[in-house]
C-alpha cells in the first residue's frame, strides 16, 4: 500500500508507511515517515489519526498549491 503514498513532506524521502494503531478502543490509521530524524513522524503523532487507511493516505498526499 505504501506505493500509493507521496514522498515525505519534510525530507522528500519515500520511506513512508501506513500505521495501524488503537486509539480510544478503536482502530486508527496514520502515515509516518520512517527516515531517521525526520519531522514526518509528527504527522502521525499530532495531526493525523483517521478511521480508515484511505483517509490517512488522502490526507498525507495532500499538498499545498504553489504560489505564483
């Protein structure tokens, strides 16, 4: 499934993966960058816990539009 993930927002590496965990007694999904010392791990810790892996992937793959 990680082939669906865009590279990390922070470091540009492609060492990202979908994490499945339990949160408040229910399944939760997040994306994290596994590159050492990368801030991409913050995404799973402080921003993105989703009820499906599809929602987590969609949020991770969202990029800001470049300003002209």
